[in-house]
C-alpha cells in the first residue's frame, strides 16, 4: 500500500518567505565578509574600504526582506512589534527579531566607521561583534524553518548549516559585484576619491576564489543532508524523491545544483586556466568567467530557498488511503470505547 503524502502551499505560493530567507542569509554572509576583512587586513586602506562598503549593502537588503515577510502576514502591524510583545521567547521567530534588531544597526555602524575614518581599535571592536552576528543571521534563517515538526527537509541538524554555507557564498558574490559597482554610487566627492584610490575592483577575484571554496562545501553538505534523510522510511524518502525525481526535479537539479553550483565551480576552475593561457590578469578575455559565475551563485541561492520551501511542504505520509481513512460508525459514538472500536476496525482493514 502506497502512503498518501500531504502537500500544502501556504508558504510556497508566494515569493515572500523564500526571498526573506534569501536576503536575510545573504546579508548575514555580507556582514561575515566585512568582519573577517577588517579583522585580517583592515589596516590596509583597500580592505578597510571593502569591509565598510560591503556592510553598506546590508540595510537595503534587510529592509526589502523584512517588508516581504511583514506583508506576508495577515496583520502586518503585528509583525512589526512581535519581538517585543511575543511571550514565547524561546521561539526562533522571536529570537530572529532580536537578532535583526541588533544586526542592522551594527552593519550601519561598520559602514559609518569607514566613512568617518574611525580609529582602528573601534573598527576591530565592531568586527568582533559583527562576526557572530553574521553567523547567527545565517543560522537563524535555517532554525526558523526547522522549528516545524515532521518536515524532513527542514531538518534542525542540516538546514541551518546549509543556509550558512549558502549565505556565505551569496554574500561573497554580492561583495565581489559591489567592488565594481561602488565606483558609480553617488557618494560625496571626498568619499568617491577614497574609493577610486584603493581600486576596490582588484579584490573581486579574491572574493571569487572564496566563493569557489564555499560552493564545494555547500554541495558536499547538501549531498550529506539528502543522503541522510533519504534513509528515513516514509517522509524522508518522499521528500528527497520530490527533489530528485518528482515535480521539483527541474528546479533542484537544473536550477540549484547545475546553474547555481556546478557551473560556477567550472567557471572558477576556468579562470586560472585562461590567465595562464593569455598570460594576463586583466581584461574581459580572462575576466568573463568571474562576471558570469557571480549572478549564477545568487540565482542558485534564491532557488535553493524556493525549493526548500516547496519541498518542505511535504508532510508526514498518511498510512491509510482516503477510502479507508473514515472512522466507521459504531454504537455509543463519541465515547472512549467507541473510539477504540473504530481504531480496531481500521487496523483490521
């Protein structure tokens, strides 16, 4: 007898939740990059600028993501104040609200530290605070889903770390893109002069190299994740089958794995080969793989959230087909004895 799998579409029917998870995880990755850059090489003007100008992107991304979540709620204004009034303080929804409440101001402070040329001791303090906040932000987007029970793809053991790897890879990709774009942003003349003097675009290939390493870690952890839950009888097998063989296969195989991970990995391998062939580090002839892979990494990160949400809506399989799920009529219906009689009749069927 084949079990019946229940699928709902409350979260997957709109873009709100996947985009919130994507933008939140990516913002966490950006702040991790900003903090690590300041801690390791912040004494150099180029990398100090990379740290401050990367953190600049956190605020708009978090505003868009939070609005997407808020307007998904039936009563948006309740979502604005829920971290304060929610009594279930152990819920990751409430914890996440407090994380965001600290995360956004700290990211703004990191950018302000660069803009106002604050002393390095204060910048190091901000970096020490920023690093765990960025990690928490990435992990929170996974723990938020894993609070639901009986959903194998929302596993507390695997999903938070998968979202951490994905948040870091997408965060690195955005920082690399920003290293080029920031030259055209409307900063005051003095700030523009500082940006152009450090040649921030030269950090993009370095960030791209770290993207390559994170993608390898992400695909390895994802494979471990799916292999493990596929060994669970029933719901785990059906969830993995939906990704690899069922209706989500095109999105997962071609969208997440091929376009979002394998193609960027191949492009990363191609980069040093082209440099060696043409004996140069500059120009489109050797730079196009980097420009091609960065948006693909972002697309793959977004599709991963969509697929996890869609696939996560496969719930615990039913052990009875619909024609056998109705409780038979028995005498004294409604009593505990009647319930036990009905359950015995179903079991005999």
